[in-house]
C-alpha cells in the first residue's frame, strides 16, 4: 500500500476515475480496472515505498526518482518506462519552466512520479470528472502527451507573439530594455529546445520499437504526437532565428546611433580646432601679439573666427560631410 500522502485512483474503463483509500488500494485487483498511483519523488516516504514496490526493479526505481533526468523511453519486462517534460502553465509557475513526470506503465497499473504539479495531469483529472478521460493505461499515457503538446504549442505561440511585438518596436523606436527582453526570450527558447529534442527522440523510439502495450492504432497516435512535437521544435528554431535577427538589428541601430554621435563630436572637434589654434597663438603671454594695443582687435578677431567657421561649414557641405 502506498503512503497515505500519495494519490491513488481507479480507472474503471468508462472515462472516469475515483480516488481510492488505503484499504481499497490494498484490495485492488486488475479486474476492477486500471490503478494509477501518483507520487512525489522528493518525498522520503514515497521514495522508500517505490524502492520496495516489488514489480519495479532497482534500475527503474532510480530512473523514476532521479533529481535530474532527460526525456527517454524504454521497455522493461511487460512495462513501459518513460520520462517526459512539459512547460509549466500553472498560475503559480513560470511559463518558461519545464516540469517533468516519470511513469512506469503496465496494462493494468500506472505508477507516476513528479516534483511539481503539471497542468497536463490536472487536465486529466478534470477529464475524469466529466467522464471523458482515458480508459486504459496506454490511453492514459497518450492523453497526457497530447495535453503536454497542447501546452507546448500555447507557449510557443506566446513566444512568437512576443518576438513579433519586439520586432515592431525595434523598427519603430529604440529602447535599452529591448536588449534584456531579447536575451530573456532567446534563453527561454534555448531552454525549451534543449529538452524538447530528447523528448522527440523518446517519442520516435516509442513509435518505432515494438512495445508490447502499444498496438498499431495507438502507434498512429504516437506518430501524430511526435509530428506535432517536431513542428513545435521547428517553430522554436524559427523563433530563435527571428530573435537573433531582431537582436542583430537592435545592435545595428545601437552601432548606428553611436557612429552618428561620434561623427557629430568629430565635426565639432574639426570646426573648433582652427579656432583653438588661433586663440592659443593670441593668448600667449609675450610681447608683440598683433592687436595688443588696438581697441577694435577683439571685434576683428571674432569676425575672423566667424569667417573661419563659415568657410569650414561651406567646405563640409561641398564635400558632403554634413
């Protein structure tokens, strides 16, 4: 009997499921329906129970209790062991956060472990309440993967919309905040892409290898789920490229603005360099400075410098430097 803190449900095969007490779990028989036990792999009591659960070998238990693992699928005896990751669309989670679920699936039993709740499992529970849920263990797995795909698709669309908005803003205006936003988007996309690629490999293996629990009809569903995941990964790749191009455009605008500012500073330096030379020559504290005793020398010098500036401006315009 699993710890009382674990969730145990019975799937009688009509699309519904009911919560079982400890006594009902102890008296469970395969003829009653499929048994689903949902554990928290960080809970010490759940860890101890899973390691002592006799149908599950030590290697499989380690895989289901590992703190960090990549998506994969393999068959052991008459059971499927599969690790999956999905985006966290729950209100208390971050939309870029990936949560994992590990499952050991037999024809009449499902043992799953998780650390945090996943929206896909909540959707499954809600489907049981409306009697539209899975009826078998394999159907349970496929329903869960389909809900995960739905969440990934929704997250990908949100990321694409954010990139589209940033593209428009970068073209129309300049803001230093765009750099941080683009960096965060690219980091989120890379994180999703990193874990979805192994998940696609797990689905391909689930589809191509001969798993005893998966018949030809369910293989078609697995193929469809795998195709949907491939499309999501391709969309993420495209979104990453768009984010990269947008970031390069932003950096180009930044470089262009910097060049314009440096150009203006260079023009001002060139314009005032001759004036600095003239004033420096006339400001020397030695005798014999021209106009030293002339009352109109200052006005004459000011007019001369104005003429020099005007001549420089005309020269720059003629050379198309301004």
